[in-house]
């Protein structure tokens, strides 16, 4: 054991000397691993970041929320059939709300896309959500400032608004938004609340950070009348465990509201995030596999480079190997010497790649969320070490099983 | 007891479909503190015999006992251990590692023997002093003359206190004056009680030994004591 440690230490010294004495060669070889590790790690931090963003978006919307809607998120029914369904109205919502018992909160939701302005500043194409005071109970929103609108404000169609964190940043870069008057689609609204950042970049315009919330009655008053388009009923179950039971209840209640007989199909859909999660998983799964495969290829090319250079190194040092064997180096000594050399090259290249990946991740974080995890750091280190061992093995094995007599005679 | 006892060993190489009988039937014994020269023209099998004696190679048939242990039955690791602890090699081309300074070159066999760093340093230093290179320890091989390089190699061979020193044409790459110095050093080492086996094709070098074994066509032609040994004077202050 002690001998092995000495040999290991000696092997490491030999490896470092060999690398130092062939600087340019070693650097060029490292470049392959550097690029490979850098892209693999950048890829994985980007995937992780997108995933985090999606998960936080999902949870800010509430994982136990069901959406009773005219439209189905995921369906194999024909489009025109769904299109011909009746709109869900605010009256149906009231009836529905009276009849359901299991949900903790039920809220009607509609929306409109408008331009939001404060003095000279403006944000176009903002999703403006309209609902009632119960809406906040169907979400997991947290507030940076202020509050949600009350039942009275909602019923009385007051001109009040809650703005998402991104909207707040854009409209009020340096001032307190509370009690300021903004214009939504030309109408004046008083800002009564600002949401804390929900961090769900991937949802795009559906990201609560980019939205504005006003009472549904105010939407009907300012933008379109009650029957202009269908509303969605957001239903929050009492925890994820209750989702299935709640779903069964609201399906029954909604059929009753619609007056459907037993032989008629549902003329509405009940959507839930599980479907969103599934389709997201399949998309991200493909990106992940394709991305890691492509970036993995560059690492593979780097590994071939290492193997190539190690074969050259073994050939060059045939005589040295012969001498080492003659004075008592065992096969495993020679094997570990060359494995250490290839691992050291890979490790140095890999660490440089890792640092580059961290820098790249921080740079692109402004456009795509990235998340540098300790496991990607460990991944980078272990991948580069593994590459070193695997690509160094064949050359090292060749060296280890050299006949000392032949090797000593080599010129 | 014999350090080396060889009985009827043969070595056959296969070159393509042809069999080459490098050694046909060789028997010999070497005792402790002998000074033996092995001579013979090229193709006589002396290199093969030297590789065999140095445990770099194993015989095709016959018996080779090194200190009573049968070499033919040893595994690669056991052979490596024997080479490491019992045999000190000195080569014609020195075979020093160019990137290492003298002391590190001398230390190398001790690394493989698992000797601690401090003891390695100490023993390597002493070995270098013994060969008269106390002031050249941190020189790299390319900063040393041919004779000095060979003395580093001899120090490397001596540092493990081996049972035999195996020198393959140690003066082949040196001018005659330097060669003479190296032979004087060997003589000194022999006087201290070491066993030396010298492989050479030069009569004049072989006559430094006490016994000459002459090989021809894979057989021992003659095995005789040297009547009048050349004993060179050790000049300068080689050995302090």
C-alpha cells in the first residue's frame, strides 16, 4: 500500500513533468477537453435553469389548480367541435360557485391584451387579467408591496390594478408604484399592489411577472361586455391529494349547470397543470438528450485527441519505460503513470472548461436563466477525469505490457 | 551459496516461422563477490544471457535459480521485485532520465522499492558521493560528461544494495581514458564485496574481471579464470 502511494506520487510528478516539457502539445490536447467540458456544463446549467424557471412558474400558479374552460389545453378532439361549444359565462360561474363544495377557492378569469402606460413609459402587449377577490386564493402569489383588490372593489368595478414585478420595473424604475395612476388601454387605474418576482421566465407572456391584474367587472366595463368571450373558472382543490375528487365533483356540477343529459358529451374542458408538466417534460427531455448528445460528441472528439497524444507519448518514451521496468517498475506502476498523465491533462482542461462554463452561464443568464449547481461542477470534474482514464487506458496498457528487453533496445 | 545457478538453460525466439536458438545449453554458477566478464561476438547469445541473468527475460527451458529461487516460475511482479532489489543495471547508453537531475535519477529504484522520501534522499546522496559525484547532485544528465553520466548510472545501480551488478558494455560509449576510470570504479566496488557481471566484447575490458566466460553460438566455449588481472589505479579523489 505504501509502495503504491509512493508510486502514485512519483507517477503524478512524472505526469506533470511530461506535461510541462510538452507545453504546446499538452495545451492543444487540453483544448479539446476544455471545449467539451465547457459546452456540456453550459448546456446542463441552461437546462437546469429553464427547468427551475418552469417549476417555479408552475408552483406560483398553484399545482392544485384546475381550470374549467371552453378550450382544452391538450386534446385529440376536432378543433371545430370545441369551437362550437358554448362560452362559459359569468352567470354560469355564479351558479357553479353555489353548487361546489370541495374547492377552497373558485374564481372567474378573463383577460385582454393592452398597452400599459405611466407618463412617458409604456409596455405593450400586456396580459391584463380580470377576476374577483377570490382569484388570489387560487394562486401562490406573494406581494412585494400593497395588496390584492377586495370583494367590494371587484364588485363595484373600481379602477384598481395589481402589477407584476417586470411591469413594475419597466414603468417605475426609480419610484414607488403604489397609488400611482397608470393607463391601461387608455383608462386610468390606481396601482394598489406589486407582486414579488415569481421567476417563471419560461412562461413568457403567461409569466405573472409580466401581467397586470384588475377586477373582472372593470374589464367588462372598460374593454368588452360580459358575453363577448368565454371566461375560465379557476378552481383550487384542497391540496394535491384532493385534485381527483375535486375534478369529479366540478365535472358533475358543471354538467348540471349546463343542463347536460347523461348521453351528452361534456361541452367544456377541465384542464390541469399535470398536462402542462407532461408536455413540458417531453419537450425538455428531447432538448436535454439532443443537447447532451451533441455536446457529448465534442467531448468524445477531445477524448480521441487525448488518446492519440498518449499513444505518441508512450511511443516516444519506450526506452524510458524499458529502463523503469528494468529497475523495478511493475506493470501497474507504468499503467498508473500514464493514466495519471492523461487524467492530469483532462483534469486541467476540464477545470478550465468548468471555469469557462461558469463565466458563460453568468453571461447568458441575462437572456436565458441558468443555474450553476454543485452537481454540474462535480459532473464536470468527474467527466473530465473519466475521459482521462478511459482515453488513457489503451495507451497506458500498451506501455504497461511492453517487454522490457524490447523497450530498452528501442531507439 | 551460489547467487546464480544456471543449469542447461536454452532460449528460443520465434522470428516469423523461423526458430532462433539464442542460447542452446548453458550451465554456470556465480558466487558472491565474483567479478565475471561474459564475452562473445555478436550473435553469440551474450545479450540473451545477460537479459536472463538480469531477470528481464525467462528461459525457454532449463533451470535458473537466483539465490535458490526458480526464476522461470516467477510472475511479472516477482521479476520486477527481484530486478528492483537484487540487481543493479548499468547500460552502455547510461539510460538516465533526461528530465531528472542526478539525485532524482539515483533515487528512482528506491521509489519503486517503497523507501520513504527522507531515506531515499540520504541513500541517493551517499551513493553519488561513493561514485565521486558529491558536487554534481542537482545536475541534469545533459550537464554532465559521458563518464559522469555513467557514474550516475552506477550510483543508481548501487543505491539499492543489490546482490549483483550487471553491466552491459559500460565503457562502450566512452573514450578509453574515461573507460579506464569507470573500470577502476568497478574494481573499487568489487573490492567492497559486491558481485559484478560484466558483458563486453573487448578483451581489454574483460581482463579487468577475475573470470571470463566466453560464449559462441549459444554455448559456453570457455569458462576460465584470468591469469593476470588488469587492476587500474583509482586516480583523483573519486572516493572520499
